[in-house]
């Protein structure tokens, strides 16, 4: 995983209160808020949970806009937690 890519994403998403990460055995970095997984980073791709219960790849346009990225992460958390 490219360190600058990872640092940029984590630098923005870590603004969510209760944010944490966990590395799994397949070298995927899982993203959590309040112990609820809402996304992951693997192979230089950021994926957030979607309403179908799967994961959608987040576009570069969203990843490079801090506000859009934080909104997308928050929305994924809401989906994962059952709030929407």
C-alpha cells in the first residue's frame, strides 16, 4: 500500500470521532467508527460499504476532495450502523 495514499485517506477520515483501523491477515486495512466497520483500503483502493451490504470503490475525485471524502465516510458509517 502506498504510504502517501494511505496517509492522505487516514488524515481525513480520522476526523470522525471514534475512528480506528485494524489490519487483517490479507493486508487489508479496515476502517471503523465506534467499532463498526464501514470501509477498507487494499491494493491502493478505498472502498466504503454500500446499501447492498457490499463495498463500492471510491472515486479519485471524492478521495482528493476532503469534504467529499469525509461526507462519503460518514454516510458509509450511517449505512453500516443501520441509521440509513
